[in-house]
C-alpha cells in the first residue's frame, strides 16, 4: 500500500521554528488532538488554561505534564 493511501503513516509532520522570549508556550500534541480541533483552537485552549492557572509554578508544571 502506498504511503498516501495509508490511514496511519510513519512519516511525522515536522515544522521548524525559532523560539523567542515572546513565546508563551510550546504545544506538542498527537494527531488525535488535531482530529478534533484546529491549531488555533488548541492554542486558545492551552492559553486559557495557562491564564487560569496564573503564576503558580507547581500547578503549571503539573498541567504541562498531563496535558
């Protein structure tokens, strides 16, 4: 079966971006997340939760580990 015909492929979708101090977070997610929401929806969700957590470093660390 050709790669384009397969439902699951082993070729990752990779983008390379330079990070800056203005970046609020780095969102790394499996394709399952993007099956149910687009890029902007995912970013908006993470940003809203990060705003709610605020500056509590322990809560942020826990959140980032489980999300």
